C-alpha cells in the first residue's frame, strides 16, 4: 500500500516544508484542492520542482472542461489528476484520453457517487478509484471511510485508494482489505510530530512499495 500525503489549507511554502519533513516516509504528494483554488497551477509547479522524483497528484476534482484542466495540470507537473465520478461519462473518458496521451494517470473521486454510477465507471480499469468521505461529513457526522468495507476491491481488477479520516488506529482496516493507496492528511499534517507519525503509518502498512 502506498501513502499519499494530502496537503490542504496551507500556503505553498508551508506545504513544501511539510512534505519535506515526511518525504522518505510517503509515496505520493497531493496538491490539495484548497491549494489549487488559492494559488492555482503554481502550487503544482512548485511542488514538482521541490520533489521531481515523487509522484505529484493534482486534486482538481474536475467536473467539466476536461481537456483544458487535464492538459494544464500535466503541463504544470502533475503525474495524476482527479476527476469526479459524478462528472458526465464523456468528461471522464476525455480525462482518460488526455492522461494516456501524456503518459499520466487519473484518479476518479467517488465522493457522493451512486452504486449505479460506480458500475458505469468500473470498465475504466486504467484509472485509480478513490473511495472518499468528505471533510464536511467527517466533521458533521463523524463518518470515516475506514469504517466500512470497500465497495470496489472485489468487483474488478482496479487500483483503489481511500480518503477520509484515516488514522493510525484505523489504517489497518485498509491493509486488511488489500487497498492500494491510503490518502492521509491531517493525521500527519496536524500531528505534534509529523515525521514520527508518518514513520508509524509506514510501519503499519508494511513499508513503501513504490
């Protein structure tokens, strides 16, 4: 299982500093939606410049205008870009096409997707699928993605990530389900000792595999 560090609600330099603290313990670095909204593609460019050998994910949460957003993100240095599973299928197909042209990947964010929508997406086996519990749901309802069994892993041969309230106490649930990527944000970034916490996550999942 890979560890994806989610960086949100920071400025670019603080995000880079945080990533440097835990660089050896993580696989992928996510330039979060909040960074992209506040600082634009410069946040992706600066992160790739700081970590040229790391996989950089741009969490654009694309819903429309796929060609423009994906090309812009890849040109900025992203290796993976997110598209919402609730987007029109033509948008998701376009994202896959642009990613293939650039030898990159997409992650389909399944936030608020229905079972019917998920079934329509399963043929896109070259994408990474992210089972996601939103920040609002975590804060208001106390929900966490790791409390439930993956809807996807047994249905198709696909790469599955999980995001939403993952902690040191709950990450083992993902390991037992044989998921591929644990997306971890505040459990590391808001920890008293981020480096030690990241090391403990790495130990929990059995080390970095990338």
